[in-house]
C-alpha cells in the first residue's frame, strides 16, 4: 500500500506535530506501508530515511502565507504523480482521503488562543490581529471547505476525543466518518537504576538536596501552556504554608517576562529556566510531577511521555491527553488554568509519594497503550478499510 502523508513542515525543532509525523511515518514503514512524506522544502531531490521517502515541494514566496498557499496548491499534482493509494493530510488539502489535524482544528486553535488572553482588552486586540493573519485565515477556509463541503470524501482520524468533538460539533462533520485514533509517543520507561542516576545528576546540578519537591514545566509557548498560572499557583502554595517547590522550565520560549513574574511573586531562585540544552528525558527523571496547565492542547506529547515514564501529571480538561488519566493514579486534572487555587491543590495531591509510586507502577501498561507503534497499527487498519471501499 502506498500512502502520501502531507505535512507542510517536518522540522522536529518546530514542535510536537512535526516530531509525531516523522515517528508515525517510520512506524508505518516498519509495518510494510510504502510511505512518502510530502512537505515544503528547497531540496532538489527526494530523500529516503528509515524507509520513508521525503518529497519536498519548492514553494517560494515573500510571506509565510504565500509559501503555504503555493505548497497546498501544488500538493494534488504531486500526489497524482506519486500514484498513491491514499492521501493522509496533516496540513489540510482538498485531495485528502484521511484528515488528521494533529494540532487540532484551526477553528479551535483560534478560539483557545483568544481565551488565553489576560483581559477583555487583550482579547479584543488579539481578535483584530487575527484579521491580518492571512495564513491562518487561508487554512481556516481550506479546513472549512474540506469538512463542510466534502464530508463524503474524507475520513477524520482524531488524535483524541477532544479533537473529534472539534470536528463533529464545530464543523458538523458526520460522526460516522470520524475515528478517534489516540495519539502515541516513542518513549519507553527506563530501568529503575538508570532513572535514579539521572534523577540525582539533574537535581545535584540544580543544587537540590534531599526530597525537595521538583515540578517540571515543558513548552515552547509558555503563555498558551499556562506558565503564568503555574507560577501563581506555586505562590499560593507558599502563602498557604506548603512545602516550597522548585520548578524547572524547559523550552525555547523567551523567559524574561516570566523570570520577572517569579521575582514579584517571591519565588526567586526556586524557578530554573533551563532552555533546551539538556534532553527532556533527564528532567522527567529528576522531577516529581509534570505541570501542564494548558489553555489548549489537542493531545499533548509531553503529557503522554511523562505518563509512559512514570511521572504524575497535573493538566487541564483543555488537553486531549487528560482523557487517559485516572485522577489519583496518574495525577490530577482541573477545568482551566484560570483556577490557580485548584491548580495549587492538585499539585499538592500529585506530589504525594503514593501517587508517584502508583504512576510508576502503571508505566509499563501505558507504554503499550500510548505507543506510536500502536497508533501506526490503528492507522494502517484504517487505510486498509478505506482501500477496500
């Protein structure tokens, strides 16, 4: 079976959707699927890596919107030339047989981005700014055309029930043509001795002694993923007399504003901005809980990785990954990041050593449930079903 996966960008430095695309393509190839990833790029010839062929489409332009437009316009012709059995679109395109919005629908992305604004005035400014985001408006229109005007052509493979609702309730897309194929990640629990070695090394590097609680926050968009809410919740904890926590903030976003906020809240030296120099797996081992109080996440890879590695999580209902969490066993789930008091209480409960032990005990089971290999097998079964039609 020959499958074309359409994803505009495949640079894993950009984020989780790009990383997931590469991992998925590799697992599909291992299952015997002939996979071609069609992406935007300047390379003159296709590149084959790990059994997957990457075909670049040159789409020059003075703006990102123009480059995206030219890429999408060229995709149908390239897919015809490849003579693929099915087109699996992650970036929306009208030749899609399977549409998998790994980042959620563009409509929900816009709505949740507005909700994260700190005040009505900020939301109004952001709403006006959206009018000038030509690329986003183009992709919104393209997605609307695909899901509202061509529902009989495409099947949606949602990475969570949350994304499935975005499609069926947000666009009126037929539920019978929507499949939830839950997201997966490519990590495995380390041996206990290896985990403990990493834990001691990372904590020593931070100057932490004994059983000082350590909270991990990982994101490339600190605002959307709720770092401000986390810092406010930790300040609330300190005011209530709880044991002081240290926080590791890992990611590529600019830390200056949040470093100042931590200082104003009296958190001072307890917040460590570590960037991306150290592999995230090292911090998973060092931490006692992952805090991901996001304003929006279709199905967070960070949360799934933490669970597979036995690290309890505190996140929100606005994250599709919360659907696999059992409160008290895998951590806690709150409604929104705006509930900082609730977030502080959930962090206290998740830091209980009994919760950490329960999460580690379930890590081996979650490794199978949440693996990218399982995700690829379910997608392959969907491809085969569609091909027989």
